[in-house]
C-alpha cells in the first residue's frame, strides 16, 4: 500500500501532449530496422515532444486570468506543500539522519530474519561453453516488452523506458553483456547495490522502526536479465511440476485454488458438521497452507497433515511471528 502510493507503477497513461504526429513517429521507430536511422528518429521524436509540451504550456499561460478559478487552481497546485517522501523517524526524542535510518532498518530486519545469520555466501560456478545456451534476441525482446514503465531506477539511473528505446547495436551489446555474465557466473558490482527507501505503513506511527518497510531500487539491467533467467527456469521446470501445484504458475493462481478448497469445505460441512475437528476430502488438490495476510512471516503450524489426496486440518491457534 505504501509503495503504491509513493512509486508510480503499471504501464502508465499516455502523455497529455501526445499528438497524432508523435504516434506516427513512434510507429516509424518501431518499424525501422536500421540502427542509425532508428536512433535519429528517436532524437527527432524527443524534440517534437519537447516542442509540443512547450507550445502547450505557452498556450495555457496566455489564457491565465486573475478572475478565472481554473488559473487559481493551477497556481495553488504548483505552490501547494508536498508531502514528505520519507517521514522523519524519531527515536528517544531525536530525529535520525538518513545514514542512521539506513543502518537501523537492516539491523532490525536481520534480527527478524529466519535464515541462518552466519550462512556462507553462495557462489555460482561458471558454465562451460558446450552446456550454456546463449540468450537470443527474441528472449531479450520478450523481456523488454514485459518491463514495467514508470518505475523508479536503481543506482545506475537507467530507466526501463530507456532500455525499450535502445537501437539494434545497443541491444546487441547488452546481449553480449548478459551472455558473458551468465557464462562466467558473475554480475557487475553495480547490480549488487540497491537504494533502500523506508516506507511508512498506513496508519502507523513514525516513531517506531517497525512501522516502516523497505523498498529496494535495483538496476533495470539486472531486472531485465532476471526476467530472462526466470523465464528459462520456468520453462525447464514446468513439465516437472505437479498439476495440483499453484501459486506461481501461469493460469494457476492462488485464488483459484482457494476457491476450490472453500467450495469443497462448504460442501462437506453441509453434509456433516463436526464441532471439534473437520475432515475434508479434496480429490484433486494438494494444499500447503500459508498466511496470505502477511508475506514472508514465519508460522508455527500444528495439526496439519497431507496424506495423498486427503488433507486433514484440525483447528489450532496460529500466530504470525
């Protein structure tokens, strides 16, 4: 919720200054195969967009009037106070600096982490040329189309929109970088760095560090390569997964599985009601229960068994840590 209010997401809305001429230029850019001509069209499109925006602003300024309510609303919106992007964190009556907040947030998360604190760093071995399949341009094009526009860039200041507008020569260079990184098992050092922004949770006090959750801004190039690798892994393991497994697969969402389980439970309770325990027969579903209200929280489960096609669930108190 906090990230949705702070960072723009999704595919975005068409700019106010987008004219039919710019639409025609955009179509020419997509159809152009020559890298130099494509880059020239991109520069020309930027110039046309800037000129259109400047002309629209001059037109609006000329229409401003002291007696017009729309003019006053525009001035008020320009000079209105902006909300703080990162609320001030106060501990023991003293506000923390940005560096202190950045250090306090990971320290708090480390104490809550369920992983081993002294676990060794995982090292990815290199891959031989004979077993490694190079990333193709088709895979890169699919991953570029799936990138979300309007997201915040990482430390390298590369936006997803800039990667989508790269020419053919630049895309080949990016493809060679990805293949080299996967072949030797190393990634650039900049991709390992992320900008952590503490976001205040809704209706929570800013005086407690537990009221914040971290949002990490990573490199857009790293996100692009992760999408390509994730698609390859998904294609490799899709045939090895059970048909009943859902939650992270296409056309098999968690909501569909919950609807099936809920329907089975209701049918069973209508036929026979048991006050203390409940036996549910689900012929085609194997369920691993998780807390959907809180992500990544450790759970203490009691009284849950999975035996083939039967799921025996006994009511027990469950608390999220």
